[in-house]
């Protein structure tokens, strides 16, 4: 993307997700090291991270904002107010803020700034670290179509994106951002089951992980409803239907639904309790 090639980007908050994104942008050639810098809260970590990533890393958010026009706000929700107010005097009409702070709305950031600033909200997940992430994106009041296009270009370098209205972003948090943890529990359980029926643990883990990966790839490749794909695996009087009956008896389906609902609810509450 032309705009990315000529822009400088700062990751404000080089924590877990900020670090994942910075590494991915570099590894996939989306940005050159000279175009990217980051900040951390603790100055003693700057040298270590700068050496590890090969980019400039400092503890001064204001200085980073002065040098960059694209800002990824990657701090914790409870720190957003402090950081936004800190950088507000340095923001110009050329700046774009892309916030990945969980549950923090564009409106909240715009209200803190008290002036028209282009804001895009994004909710990526940790599989971005291996290029198969999922990111929900929405535009703030003053964001331009090209701002959304730029945000999509950034996050599509680390996976897939979907653009939604902001009212859906808590649900994105509850499903795709929290979802990997739910899948890891399922994977762990499948692997443990494999051990229970006699498989070596490493083999059971490989079988479980590749099976989940393959099933997901089929859904994405075919666009078929999961229920139809499930039926295609389930032969009459076969072993799969017996396993499915056990899952239904254990209420796996409703438990997963409740898990996403609870995570979505909590995402909405973070704004009230942590900010």
C-alpha cells in the first residue's frame, strides 16, 4: 500500500500484542525497520527490545508521536486515558490513531481528545503471531475510508479482517479475541483423550491440533455451514455419532455459547470498571 510505504508508524505500548504486531509487520515486509518505532512503560526494557526487534524503542510517547503519523495504541485499557491525554497536544490533522485497547470505544478516545482526530478501533487476536489472526475493525466518527483501508492492510498482513459497526466490537472480543483460549482447552481435552485411549502424548497433541486446523480450513475454504460439514463426517451407525451424543449430553455446545456470551459481557464492563 502506497501510504504505508511513505509513512512512519509508532506502536505505543510494546506489550504482548504490540510486540506481535511489530514483529509481524517487519517479518512480512509491510514496514521497514526505519519506518517503525515503539514505546514501553519501563525505560530499562528499551535497549533489550530495540536489539531484539531491530527498531527504535523508547519510553517517550510524545517524542514517538512527533516522529510518526500512524499510531497504534496498544496499551492496557486502564492506561488509555493517561496516554491519550499525554499525546493529545502533539496530534495533528495528519495523525491516525489505531487503538487495539480492549473494550475502549472510538467515542471514548475522541472525547478525551476534545478535537476532531481520526480514530480506528481494532480487535486482533494472538494467532496474529503466526499470520493466521482474526481482527475486527471499526471506524471512529472522523475516520476516512482510506484510514479503514490502511488498518485493513496492516492487520491483513497478520491474518484476516472484518469491518463492522462499533456496536459489534465487544462480541468480536468475546468470540475471536477470547476464542483461542477456548480452543486451546478443547485441544488439550482432545489430546488428553488420545492419551487415555493409548496414544503417545506428542502424537495425540499433533492429531488434535491438525484436526482442529483442518476443520477450520474446510469451513473457510468451502463457506459451508459447520452443521452441514458435521453431518458429512457423521455416517449412520458409525463411531462419530456416538461421540457427538456424548458431547451433547455434556452440554459442550451450550457451554461454548455461554463462554462467548460471558466474555462479551465482560468486554462491555471493562470500559466502566477499568477506565
